[in-house]
């Protein structure tokens, strides 16, 4: 039985990674369900073999009394905003003044969700927390374990903290509100509120039923010192098995950044999730360090906000 588990669990993890993290299924749903049922059967016959990070251990049984408080190792910051082209140009001027003309901008979609911190020790998920007030958040590990695009075990046994955005896809939001309407319950105003309400629910079975998803955009440290830019950082985050947003691009000219912003302002309704803007970051870590932070936000990044 142990031998079979030792090949079955990695196989199920691989297919789950392809389906939930890469959005690129490697087997049919039926074939996956068959593997999963075999795992459940073996674990029910040999419960002593059940590992805490087994794919079957995502949804805890009991309802929580409340959420523990968590102090973040480093503050979860916010972003300075720009609402028009002039304010974006002003950001570029500040950047050039600080680090000179040789600068590249890493552009990312700003997902309209909830900021979260994920901690992995030796590749295993040990803690998930909300941003809270930036210093103190809430421990939502039980709920996060029920979000299938978030791996319980990474591809490599790294010890890191990853930060990103948990969100509810538009389709999940629409069908959730449809179900609530049929049940005579109040509706969620938007996908962000639906995601927040789901993460605040004390019963992980509720989270498991609602298809939340996630995009990670930073780590607190990178084991391979080959990571010296945001572009390389996201590549590393992909390689360890965490989900990142693929619409990212690097530009050297602000004119191209502006085109990128205009493109997504025009096409945001075609995306399967809601965005509220674009985040523009100085790409090189050495230049980020040279610019530093205000009390609240990095000086080397700006959020260009779309009109609501
Ligand atoms: C570096 O700090 C940040 N980076 C971010 N990146 C993206 N894509 N989206 C965010 N919401 C975000 N927020 C913060 C504080």
C-alpha cells in the first residue's frame, strides 16, 4: 500500500498542478477522479499512512471558532496610485532621477481580490494569512488549504513566504449569486466581496465549494541567487509550482507601458477575472533597493487605477 501511495500521490499532484495551476489538464477528469478514488480507498484501509499534505487532506472537518491573529514577518505594503497619464509620467520621472535612464518596467495586472501571504517550510504549506492592517493579519490556513490551485506541497522543498492575490473568477461569482438568489440569500456585490466573504467563513467546506483562485507576485527570498529582477522572480515562483499571472510584460519605454495599460483598460471585460488596474514596477532588484520605500508603499512601483 505504501509503495502504491508513493507513486499515486506524486502522480495526482502532477495532474492537479497541470489542471489548477497551469490551466492545462494532462488527463481527463474521469481518469483523475479514478486516481483520486484509488487514493481515498487506500487511505481509508490504511489510515496510519495518511500524510497531512496528502491531496485528500485539503478540507478539514471542523468549523473554526474564529481566526487567530498573525504578525507578518515584514509589513504587507500598499501601492501608490496613478489615475492618469501625467501621474504615470511623474512616476517615470522620479524613477529616472533616482536610477538613471537605463530602467525597465515590469507590468502586471492588478487583480481585484484579497492580498494574502503563504508560508511554506521545506516545500509544505504551513500558514496562510490575510493582509489585515499590513502588520497583523488573520490566519486563514484552513480555508486556503481548501483552495485547489494553492499547492499543499511545492515542487521543490524551499522555505519561503509568497505573497499574492486570492480572487473569485467572474463565472464562479455569477453562479454563486445565482445559487444564493434561488436560496433567497443576499447577493454578493462583486467578486472581490464574494472572495472576502468566502475567506472569512469559518467552515472550510464552504471555501472548498466556491472556486477561489490565486496569483502570486512576490517572494520574501529567492534561494537561487540568480533571481535579480521581478521577471526572474516570477519565473522562479512558476518553477516552484505556484500560480502566476501570464499577462505580464517588461518594457523599457513608458510609451509602451502606456499602450499596455490602454490595451487592458479596453479588454478587461474579456478577462475571466476582475482587475482594477495595472501595477508597474522597476524590474531590476538593485534599482528597487536604490529607490526604497515610503512608510506605506514601495517607491519603485505604482498602481495605475482604472476608472471603476
Ligand atoms: C510589490 O508590492 C505589490 N505588488 C503587487 N503586484 C501586483 N501584481 N498586484 C498587487 N496588488 C501588488 N501589491 C503590492 C503591495
